[in-house]
C-alpha cells in the first residue's frame, strides 16, 4: 500500500527477495522457468521486475481496466506486466514471502505448457526480438559468406567453402529480408490495432501496410 500511495500504479511482490520456503515452489519453476521468463521480460520490455509471475499485486482499478487484458491462461500474469509497461504505468516491486499451500488437489500450473504460453506471449508483443534481431543476424551471416566466396572458394585446413556455402549465404540473405519485411508488417499492424504503442520513428505512421510489404523497417 505504501508503494501505491507513493504514486506507483502497479505494485508486484517479489518472492525471491522476500523468501521462498522449502517446498513452496517446484524446483524447475524456482531455478529455470521463472528466472528465465522474468529475464526475458526485462530484456524485451525494459521492465524492472525480477518476479514476473507473483500473484500478489496491487493496482489502480481504472488503470487495470484500461489495459484490456484478455488472455485466459497463466500468461495473464505476464500480460498485465507487459501491457502496463507499454502504456507507461509506474511499476514497482516489493519483497514478499511464499509458503507451501495447503491444497491436496492436483497443481493448477502445467510447467511446460504454461511456460510455453508465457514465452509465446512475450515474443508476440516484441516484433523486434521475434523478427528484426534474428533477421539482422542472418543478414550479417549471409553477407559474410557471400562476400568471402563471391569470386572464389576458401579453404580452411581440410574444410573447403565453395558453391554450396555460397548458396547457403544467399539463402540466409533471402530469409533475413523476408523476416525484416514480416517484422515491419507485424509492427505496423500492431500499431494500427493498438496492441503496441507508436514507434519512435514518426515516418512509420505515414507508411501503409502495403508500403511495409515493399520496404522492411525495424
């Protein structure tokens, strides 16, 4: 409550800072799933949270309603954080504890299925990580291969790089251009539908989806 009164609009608990009792969180969730997904959330969206999936949260009702949350699975936890960050809400994290629950029924969380749904959601809301950065890597990789083999083959030790390697470089360049194009289309569509905020490049607002198909933009 103190954090909310201080002006923060979404306050989340951090179980890793507050303390997790023995047996309160499965091993894979504690040391693999939650840390990795939380790291990706910080990397993709610059969100200063280390526990994306803590259910203890405080928020302003009207601000939460304005996020238009609609996911139906465990990825709802990520959706709230990501959309809050994209809308520029002030997010804070406070230490909290986690103790074993007293339920005797089956766990409500499916480790691999729900982890995959979280990852898919994070990627869908960051076209630059899903399309642009991989395409940039493929473009540079293809450029190096084709430039080095444009005139003649190259032999390193007992390994010869010739026509087949050149063809692989050309294929890498083609895939990278397609990925850049798809990324620009997806981002433009996301802007148009309100899924993502406007890009810093003002000229992107003047480019139609049809133009985006011809000119790949980040």
